[in-house]
């Protein structure tokens, strides 16, 4: 009877998951990009690596990927999720402000690099049609590798993103143009026009439908408080948008980017980003493994000098062209140099364009194989190019780059925006203190936004949301939720993340306050204590006692009781005393 391990798909899945579990921690320990690790795993477990030895050692079947094409859909899904996450970080307003960089510098960089590379290849003997196809293929840069390395908020990230965005938008026209150049093809240009028109109408329909239906869809998912349903809704939106743009003849990544942009305009973007991040990382790892599997070590050994010259030539041309156009756009020299090197290597989409050029008989299959290997090598060295570019930028500028500059004051985070959280937010605003509230109840978020409160929708019970809040950079954290167990757990987690952060927590009573102090809270405020003191203040004033002595005695009693709670918390840390004292003995 066959077991699950004899199933090819099951065996390949085990190899991929095992690679993810080993590569990410191992390379993170040595502060090396996991990108290189995944590509090397692909080389090792692919058909040109250990897979070539399975005939002599059948047991290697269980540690190799036998069908490289079977996992390609998962790799494509990783790229789709990457573009979706990029859209979540943007907004239509920010995209509009980048229009000059996208359609100006981005278009110039792509066209300039393609023409120079194509001219060089023509001079080396490649026919003009094939040289042009190779030029556009190699002029593309890797969105999947570049943006995770630099992000989209820094100076280098903004410049790279603008050019990468134009390349992603230009991919479909490039493929259609190369197809139209095939011998014996008629009506190619009219097909391009039809596709652009159909794609534009599809994008407009997705935009209009998304603005109307997405807020309602995610509001219902949020009200169920089911993470699974929220995740399913997020993935459904990505897949529907990608399928729609694919059916219209555009790239699925256009639909994914549009879906991210639409969700970024809602209050759910933070939660969606947290929920989809693990899927994006794993699927992107699968893509990198497929890149490694496309590297044939025997071909590299046989054509080492030619491949090295090809990779160096492509990187040099693209880096110089990118640098010059960014300088024309008034970008600093250091930033332009770093961006140029980062954009120097080819892209995963280069492989798609090479396949199209081969199918259109513009280049020979042997030429396509050579440049596919050069592309895989270029993708592998992208993290190295990023490191060289960063060091070169610092030498040119003679100072740390923009991303190393100190961040602005991050303010205070208030968890929970009920009646207590609103009062805290009001007092912080009254004294000019910058703050951000986080609330898991979507109806409360809507009401707070209408009232003008700075609030983010998210569930802090998940560690990913705590990471996204960047608490070590904050001034203070205030916990106002009425959930004693979650409150204690959050204090313990946050204290481990940010040992110096001020943490003020709402407590139900003195016992809860003691537990919060033990967990690491800076201050814990028991509701029973404050209500008792307020009642005492009111009755003493009504009995005719002067206000001044009453307020002084209230402050004195509050300090006395808090000191007692802190002292009890210190005693509870001693295991000898904890064995003697019974639970709940602390009382006020």
C-alpha cells in the first residue's frame, strides 16, 4: 500500500516546508538575507543538484523536488501576495504624488536600459529583433527581491519602487509587442490596443466595486471576531482581483496591487497586512527555491567566463542608466548610486519575457537557456548588490543614509478605546501628547473615527500586531481593556520586547494590580481603589470638610495603597513567600 510520502506533491511540500524551517533561522542567526538561502536550497534540491543523483541513490527522492513545474503556481502566488502587501503600504494619494517618478524616470530607465543592452547584443551578432527582446527582458528588475530588501518608505525604496511599478505595468505590453514581432503574425498591434482597453475597463470596474463592497465585506468579517474568516476574506479579494486582471489580458500582479491600494484606504489595512504576512513569506520562499532550481551547475562550469561577463555587463549598464536618470531627477548621488546597483540584476519576470521571445522565434532556445542561467545568477547576487550599494552610498555622502537617521518621536499607544480609553485619549490630546489608539471592535473604531480619535483597527492578542506597532520606539503604552488575563499577558510580552517602555495598565482590583506589577507594569490602576477614593472625596466634601485637606488626604491614601500593592508584588516574586501566602490574600 502506498504511503503519503510516495506522493510527489506531498514529498515536495515536505522539502519546501523543511527548507523554510531551516533556512530562515539559520541565515537570520548570521544576519544573512534568507533570499540567498532559499536560492541555494533550490540549487541543492533541484533537478540539477541532488535530483540528478536519484537514479543511483533512490532515497534522495525524499529530500529533492522532483517536479519543478508543479510548484510554480505557488511561486506566482507569492509574487501576487508581495504586490498586494506593497499596495497595503501605499494609498492612491501617495501613488498620485509619485506619478512623475513612475511614468517619467521609470519609463526612461526601462527604455534606456533596454536600448543599450539590445544595442550591445546586436553588436555581438544578435539580430535586431532578438536583441530588442533580450534588451527588454534583461532591463527588468526584481520586485520580489528589491522591495523586501529596502522597503518603500526610505529614499532608496521610493526611487526603486517607482521604477519597479512602471516595469510591472509595462510587462504585458512588452509581451504583446514581442508576440506581434513573431514571423507571420498579423493583427498584433490591434490586439495590444484591445487588451489595453479591456484591461483599463476592468481596473475601473474593480476600483468602483472595491470602494463600495470592500468596507462592508471586512466590516462583517471583523464583527465575527474570527481570524479565519478575516483571512479568508483577504485572500478572496486578492484572488478575485488577480483573476479579473488576468482574464482581461493584464498581469495578475496589477490586480493584486489594486486590491492592496483599495484596502489601504480602509481602516482594516493593518489587520489585513498582519494576517497575510506569513503566507506571503512562505510563498515568496517557494518562488526563490524555483529560481535556484533553474540554475544548472554544469552549464555554469562550462560557460563560466561568458556568464560572468554577461551578468557584469547587464548590472553595469542598468546601474549606470538608473544612476544618470535619478540624478536628472534631482536625487542625491549616494541614493542614486545605491538604487542603481540594487536595480542592476535581472528579474523573475525576465524569465517570462525570455520564454515569449523564444516562442516568437526571436531568439534561439540555446540563447534563452544561457540568459535564464544568467538571470538566476543575477537574482542570487541581488542581496550582495544591495550591501555594496549601501556602503557606496555612505562613502559618497560621507554620512549615514536617510534610513539611519533618528526617527521622529513615536508618541503613546493606547490599547482599547472604550469609555476608559476615550477618556485617556482625551486627556493626552488636551496636553498635546501624540498618541495612537488600537481597538479590536470594528463598530467602536467607526464611532471613534467619526468622533475624531486617532484609532487603528487591530487585535493585539496576536503578536504580529504588537510587532507592527513598533513598541520599543514608543514613549508609553496604556492598556485600558477589561480583560485581566489578556492584560497580564500583554504586559509580559511587551516588557520582554521593550524593557525601558513605560507601561500603565488598568486593573480590576488590588489582586489584579499585583499581578500586573509582577508582569512588568510601570503602574497599575485598580478600578476598585479609584472608585473608593472618589466616593470618599465626594462624601467628605458634602459633609463640609475643606476641599484642600480632602484632596491632600486622597493623594496620600492613593500613594500609600499603591506602595502596598507594589510591595506585595515584590514579595510575590520570592518563591518562599509565594508558597506561604494564599492566592487572593492581598486586599485593600
